[in-house]
């Protein structure tokens, strides 16, 4: 949803806190917002509910919202976040060990992934599809809600939104070459 720059945000209800799906309790949300996985990283932004209301998200720090998490408005009402269906790959392996190996290759490329007992879901990328099929995976196009595993640095307290460009070739710092591009400018301090 694009809002005009001249929009008066002061008239919108403000979302000022977050509850995880498990913390929401029996409170019925007054409305819902359907967002893709990369749109669920929020701090300060106007969003539109399914019912057409505008809400100003005004949180003290960035958060990565999951499916069924809630935004709590100043007046106490809840807005439920729904994971949007997205074009994904459903990745199947030959065995549990093979699935683990595929997960390692996906993680080594810093791709967002939903990992389940018998499959992995990732956003579609033809370069990655070819790599996975080359490793023996069965890769199928699906359209499903995407709820990737939250990284070690992306909980509700500090969303670590990765901005990776997946396109051409790059050389990995530890000597491995890939036909895939992404930025390794993370600033992780391990003291």
C-alpha cells in the first residue's frame, strides 16, 4: 500500500507494541493485515488492514513479526498479522541427512528458509533451484505463506533484516565459489 507523502498520520490509530501469537490470549483482533515475509520487518510505517483502515506502526525498535503475531494499538485493540502467500520452492530430499545437507547449502547462501521435518521452503530463485537440483533435491513451485526461521539476530528485540542481492557470481570469504551474489558486510562482534 502506497500512501501519499502529504497524508496526515496523526489521525491514524497507532500500533505501539507487539504480542507474539502465543501471547495474544483470547483477545479477538479487530482486523488483520496480510504481509509478505519481508514486509513483516517493521518499526515505523503506515499499513492498511484488510478492512481498509490505516494504522501507523510506531514501535520503539524494529521487529520481525511472525504469522498470527499481533500489533497492539494505543486503545488496546489488536491487529493480527497474517503471512501472505508467496511464490516459493518446496524442496524435498532423498533422506533426512540429505535434507540437512541441503539446509546447509541454503544457509551458507544466507537465504531465508522455512525448515520442516520433510521439506524446506525458500523464495523462488532459478539459480538456487538449479544448484539444489544438481545436489539431488526435488524442487517444486508452490504458493504458500512464507514463515522463514528467524535468525539468531532477528528476534522481536532486534530484527536483523538481511538485504541480499541474489544475482551473479561471487567469491565466498572462505574460499568457496558460488554462482550467486550476496553481500557479506555483516557487523557481528563475538567478544
